[in-house]
């Protein structure tokens, strides 16, 4: 059993988070995307620092090593980061009728299949539930889809391209009731 700890990310964590995201993008998508699509995935992925400012972004660590990260949002943006080609929408959601957004989940390649993704997802779902949300939605990469399915998310729609520019990078919009 791993000894993970977790905490809310701060602005001081941004360089470490950006490094982990880059490593995960380069490593974990190779079984699902061609190299040009992996390069293009940065047009739809990356860190949205609004999540850190909103204090809805978590870090999972083990013995001081960053094992994974991810967050949830009460804002309308479904996916995309500060520098992505995907338009962001900072409008706040109504927990009574809108789903919370699960956002920017990444696992350090050295920690895959160790429960990091499930832990981050559980932290996000618990926090969204505590904020009054009854449902969550996310945009899964093909690499992330198996984890989300295993955690009870179901497909809403498949998209052929998550960003308006560059080679197509497919995604799967998924949702789950937060009962």
C-alpha cells in the first residue's frame, strides 16, 4: 500500500505541476496517439491557473515526490489550459442544475497504476459534492478514459478534435452522478 498525502495546490507549485503535465503528456499518450497528435494535444491540455486561484486543484505526493494532480471547477470551462487554443468560460455554474467540472488530471508516469488517479478523482468528487453539485462532467483523453469508466463515468459524446487547430486529438466527454 502506498503512502500518499494530498493538499491543495498554490501558485508556488505551478512549475512542478507544469513539469509533471509535460512528462505525462509525452509518456502516457503514446499508446493512443501518433507523435503529431501528442504534440498537438497541448492545444487542448495544460494547466488552467484559475483552478489554483479558486483553490480547487489538488496535488498528491509520496515522500515529497509529486505523484499526480487534478482539480474540479465550479466554472463553465470543461477543459483546456492557460495557453491552449480552447476558449475558456469563467462563468460560475449553478450546483442545483449544472455539473461540476473535473479538470486537468495528470499522473506522474513513475506512479501510474498505483491509485493516484483514483485518489485525485475522489478528492475532486468529494469537494464538488460538498459544494452542492450532484453531477460531474469531464473531457477524457483516450489515455484517461479507462480510469474514468472504472470510476463510474459514462460517455456523453465522442469528439474527433478537442482543439480547433492542429492535428485532431480525440476526446470523450463523460459524466457521473455524485450520489
